[in-house]
C-alpha cells in the first residue's frame, strides 16, 4: 500500500482507511488489524458511538505508534443529559477523555467532529479543538457530515486566528451517491483537505453477488443499473466488483481516501487488493453512463462560462491555465 499526506500536514496515512464500525468480535478485530498492518495500512477509523469499537481497538492495539488512529465525537454519551452530545466544549472534553480511556492511549492522531451541530457556534468548536491540539491530546482534526460552507468558514476562522484548521473531511461517496461532488469535494481540494469516504460499496449494492446485503429484487432501477454496470466492468477486467467500486472512488481525486469497512479478515484481504486496480477511462465512462449524475447549478453553469467567448472573449480557448477551473470536476 502507498501513503498520502493527510491534508496540509506531514502526516503519512495509508491510501485505504480501515473502517471498524461493523467489527463485533475482539479476536476477529485482532486478525483484521494484523492483515491491515501487514499490507502497509496504518489509518484506522472508529468513533465514540460505534458500540465497543474503541474498547476493542484499545485491547488489540499492540504497536500504538505505528498506527494513525482517528475517532469521532458529537453523538450522545447519555440520552438523558442535554450536554452529553453536540460539538460544544463540554461534550468535546468529556468525549475525548472517554475515548482516550477506551483506546488506552494518551493521544488521538485525528479527532473528528462526527456531524455538524447547528446549535453550537463553529467558532466555539474550532477554538475548543485547537485547545486540545495545543495540549497534546489531539494531533490533527477533521470534520464529518457537514455543509461545505460550514467547513470553509471554520478553516478560514482558524487560519485568521492562528488556530488548527480541519485537515480532513469525511463524507459518503460512491457511484450511486455523488452529491459531494457539487460543493464538498471542490471545497476540500481548495483547502488542501484529505477526504475519507465511507460507503464506497453503497451498502453492498456495488460489491457483487457475494457482498450484497440486500435483496436485489428490492433495488431501485438506478441501484440495479449501477450494480449491473459494476458487475459488467468487473467481468471485463477480471476482478471482483468491489475492486471496481473502490477504484472508481479513488480515481476521482488524489484527495480521496476510501474507507473500507469490514467485519472479517477475509473481507479485508479481498478488498485491499483494490489498490492494484487502475480503472481505465472507458470503464469509468461506462459506469457513469449507467447512472447519470447532474452537477446542477452553479457547477454546470460555471463550467459553461469557462468555455464561453461571451464571458471571457474570443481567445478563451487559447488560454493555458495551470489549474482546472472547476476544481476536481473540470
């Protein structure tokens, strides 16, 4: 496995991220972690709300400093306590202390905001996260499931105030769910953020017959079209469908780090081989034709303007640019 820099930092993280939410057995957890480590993987994703995931990881993690551990806070620790959830300072501190105990460590490599809390000012969240970074309890920070404008505001505030910016963004992303291409992925690229993407197999729909968790008879027409297209490309390339789905997500941008969630070591062993697949352009085109996606306004409109003599004059097509004007979507 190769490594990428995490956001605009020097932290080296593996090109696939291990998702641990579905692991329920501590012995299998140990086997999964060994398979991941043997393949060169070092970036592990968990959360305070993933059941016993943090405790199990703390139990099986023998070489702590060899791994980049990411965990999340926001979701409630006590449903009867109004301050046991959210992104305010009190819940951040209590959640962090809980995660440190569970993980049996004195620091978190990447601490993620699990979901945007519209009731807490983003200034408070950014300041509180910066404080735990300065205290050495957290090394880097990221944010999951938040609007692009919120993340942009947070990072702009952090840069202006000499505070720690978000280096990572976590979002769902797959052939069937491309909404993040409208604002979130271009925003992340503009800020130099890494993007860990969950559900690359779309709940198993894109994983082929052996990996599907739902009855294909219950698929929508769009889901059926995507599954068929992935199966067809996989057969042509001689690889499992899951490899095609993961490779499609990886090719969209160098900022994307697919998060591969597994429950067994055998699943992980198979999915790790996806890093060897470079999806041909014609294969990617075939997949995207099967399930069309419209960027919508303003993305499509601005792309038209980029090529318009009415906007930029008669020489518009003779101007060499050193960047793609539509971000990752140009």
